[in-house]
C-alpha cells in the first residue's frame, strides 16, 4: 500500500482541504473571538453566543463584587464600551472578509496571493482590535487596589482552572472516540 495519505494521492482533495482550511482560518481569525451581535440583539451567535453570555454574566458578577470608586467605574465603563465597539468592528470585518472570499471563489483560478493578503490584513485588524480592548481592561486593572486585584486574580484563576478541566475532559473524550478509531484503522487497510 502506498505510504501517502488519501489527501496527497488525490490533488483535488488536497486543494479542497487546503482551501477549506484557509477559509476557516480566515473566518475564525477575522472573528478574532470578538463578540458580535446576534439576531436577537445578544452577543455573538451559536457557540460564541453562549460564551459571550457567560462572559458578560461573569463580568457583571465581578463588577458588583469589586465595589469600584467613581474613577474606577469610569475606566470600567470605558473598557466595556471599547470591548463592545471592538467586538462590533470585528464582526463587521468578519462579514466583509466573508463577502470578499465569496467573490474570490467565483473566479476560475483563485488568486492565492490575494487570499494570503486578505488573511494577513484580517490578522492585523484583529490584533489591533484585541490590543485596544486589552489596553482598556489593563487600565481598569492597574487602577484597582490590592484587595480588588486579589479578587480579580482569584476569579481569573478559578476560570482558568475550569477551562483546564474542560480541556482535559475534551481531550479524554477525543481520545476515547478517535483512539479506538485509529487502532481499528490499520486493520482496514
């Protein structure tokens, strides 16, 4: 049996897989994890909608527990406004990139240079938006006293621990599903 995978033995499959991966990575990066608006006016759509809702709930809970001073409250509101503005901008950029990619896909020969340039521009735009939002939240954090910073740190550590636990659970489930499939694969060849 040929040592090459099915994808490399069939150039059309390889090209289709590469184009799909590029398109998905462009779309995912253009979204940049930013919260966009959903049809019901909430943050994001689908999987991101639930994540956006949970993030907003966690921020509201943290906000209530921090007992901010008026100066800190101004910084907090500025950070929230920046996050929402950058989220909307990220969503608009994602839609623009998606429309651009649809137009490019109508061409008989894809311009891979243009695809790459669009990808790089989306990355730069996403990084800029991310940095604006991060800077706004860091300004809030830097204005907190030690007790407030401890509260934020503890909240972050709890969240990180939950994420690590979820990651381990997902890895275990993947290994259960795909580990059995990969062990059975050599017998089928």
